C-alpha cells in the first residue's frame, strides 16, 4: 500500500508561518515532490488514505490528480466548405514558451486515427485563434471534428465536441486561348466547371462581367489578370487567368538616303518587327529583295500577329557625285581673269595648284592671273555619294604683260606748233585722248595749234602679240601771249591779265567691280558735255563704244565675257581710265 509520508517538521513550519501557494505542475502518475516557498511535500498518487490533512492554518487534500495542461477547442461552424479558411478559437493553460499549436481535422466519421493538419501557431498564448484551411480535396461528410495539440509539452486537447459538415467546393477554370490579342474585335472566354459566376479585372480591359467576353478594340494595351468568381449555392470559388492586348506602336523612322541603289533589306527593320509598303493603306508588305527608288514608303510595326498603323518615310536614292570635266582657257596674261567651268556635280569648290601664278574664286571658278608661270585649276566635290572626287584642267600658262611708259616733256604747252611723245618700252601701240586734243593714234604726236586749250589724258595701248597693257600721261595746253605766264595748278589756270578760270574736279566711279553681270559708271564733276566711254579687252581690242549726253548713269557689260577690261571715260577735255573685271 502506498502511503503519503508527511514530514511533520515541514508541517510545523507551515503551522507557524503564513499559508503558502503551490503552483500547479505536471506530475507523473507515480507521485513526486511539490515545493512551495520553504515548504516541500513528497507524495504518491494512488488509493485515498487520508482525505485531508489540516493544521491550524493550512490544509492538504489528496485523493485526486492535480490539474495539468489543458487545451480546449472553441466553437466551429457546423457547415464548412472544402477549401475555405477561417479562424479557429481556443483556450490553453500551462503551455511552455517554445510551443507550437497544431489544429487537426478528423475523418468524416470523427476519427483522429490519421488526422490532417489544417493550421499551426507558434507560442503559448492562452486565448487566441489559429488560421486554418480545410483542404479543397476533403471528401464531403457530416461527422468531422477538429482538435488542437501542443508540442511543449506534448498534449492533445479535446475536439470541438460537435459534428461538422464539410461541403464539396465547386471548381472551374477559365482561359483566353488567343492571347496575346490584337486591338480589334472581341475575345471569348473558355470556361470549364461551375457556371453562373462573374468576371472582373483591372481598369483598362473592357470585359463583360456575365459572359467574360473582352472588347479588344476598346481595351488598352497590357497584360491583365481576369478573375472568375463562382458558387454552387453552398460554396464558392475563384479561377484566374492572364490575357494580353498587344497594340504595336507606330514606328518613327527618319528619312532614308542611299547611294546608287538599295533594296528593302537596307531599310530599318525594327529587329524584325517592321513591315514596308508602297501604300498608306492596304497592299502587300514588300519582301526584303525588292529594289526601292526615290519616293515615299510606309512602315508599320508588328507584335505577334498584330500590326500598327503605317508611317510615311521619305526615301532618296542618289547617284555618285562627279567632278566632271573642267573647261577654261589655257593661257592668260598677267592681271587678266577668266571663268572656269565644270559639267560635274554642282556645289564643289575650285582650287589652284600654284596661287603665286593664278588664284581662283573657290565658289565661282573665276581665275585671276597673278604672275608669269604655270598652274593647274582643280574642281573638287567633297560631299555626296562617292565623294570626294576631283577633276583637273590642263596647264594654265600665265604670260608676262609688256611694259611701256609715255610722257610729253615740256607740258604745259602753248597753243602753237606740235609736240612729240616720249615712249619707253613696248612699241607698236596706239594713242588716244579725249575730244579737243588733236593726236596721231600711231605716233602720239600732238598738234598743239589745232588742239583746244585744257588738260588731257593720253592713253597708250600696246601689246606684245600675246598680252597687252596701257600707259597714260597728262598734257596741258594753254593760250599764251607775250605777257602771259603759265601757272601749273591742278584746278586753276591764272594768267597775268588776272583772268582766273576754275576747272571742276573730274571723277568716275565704277560699281560693282568685279561684276558678274554689268557695270555702272557714275561721272562726277567736269562739264555738261557728253560723256564718251571706250572699252578695250586685254588684247587691246575695242569691244564697246558708248556716247551719253543725258547725264544719267551709264550701264553696260552684260554681254561681255569674263575677263579684264580697260574703260577710257572722256568728257570734254577730262579723261579717266578704269580697269574692270568681269566674273
């Protein structure tokens, strides 16, 4: 017989002290020892020998097992759908801190022989809930129970105490077999399983909530998740699928330029997504080997079977540029000018291989002879297909101009007799001056007596057979008598008789000079007499003679070829020589 051994020394301590509280602890069926404060009791559990032990201030009762860990499952709905989730309430006492609670589902007969875990919760909270999920494949039945177990210590709580009916969940699946779709027409859903549900999705996708049909033309591009919510009257479920609306962006392609020839294969292809057409609408896409020409083509972008609108693109096929053949004179006199031309591509530039001999205007091709020697004139095209290309002229020979000078020693002269010219240099030229001076064009001799008084410019035009030039000098004729003396003044002639004659300054302005069309002459000062203009080319040949008496500007030269010219402008006794350049 098992006995309860009471240590009277301890009882004496208990009787002489305040009552002590003994915390409940799990004890084995074989007995054990309990300690409370400074008191300790050793006991065994078995037959009831002493129902109670009393002292003056404490009582120990024995004869039943002390309460241990307890877990109680809360109330559960009597009807649940397979696949559903809910919070399972419970209460627990005396559970360790490293514990894990586990909710378990019995079979349809309420047996936990092979329980199914439906949720867990870590901790030792005495009152809370565990989120549980009934497996969707749970067999329908009306005798299910739920219980909760702990792991620290291992303890199995009582079940919920009432049968639970688990109803089968409805099933369904949906799909859009044509995805991705182009933005035209409509797309129908393919559904299997439970009918009668509703369809929903995010903004941007136009969908019929009852039929699941998608209005593709009214939808925005993107990928959407479509949800189908359905019910069998007792339980409900959801099914989802993705659908994509592809709306390719209209491509932006810059103007295309090619040299000589090109095919569609050379056009941008958008990593294989572009199609090229000759029409803005309809028509067949061009194959890569199609030869293209200058004009407008149309490009679209594709994504799968979807195609964007078309954009117009300008295409230019350019031939290779050419410098052509350079044409121009092969001989020039120093100081002369001539235009060079090329039948090649326009927009090129001109250059000279020896600018100390001949220079050339890079834009116009006007060549000016600078010094005697040889140079080559070139035309170069630096832009365009096949550039740069250069074409050269033959050798340009620049010849030295002859030289000469003339003078009339003794000027001013009295109006009597004659005077001969003094010439140095090139002979064989011709002499000329303005009206009033009687001069031999061959010898330069001046008949003073037959000439009118005044100051004259004498021009000597001479040539060496290849090149020509001019020389000028002035000559003054006064009316003299025995008492007169001559005062050589540029603007005033004073005689001893005190008669004073003033001659206005004479000047000629030519513009533009050089000119590529015509020249304008403005005569200033002088008199009201008519103006005479004689124009000579670089070889000394007279090419233009003009008489003007209306006092207006004198315009000429549009018919003259490019080159250097000399214009002698005379008015009465006044004369001026001007060098002109025609481009």
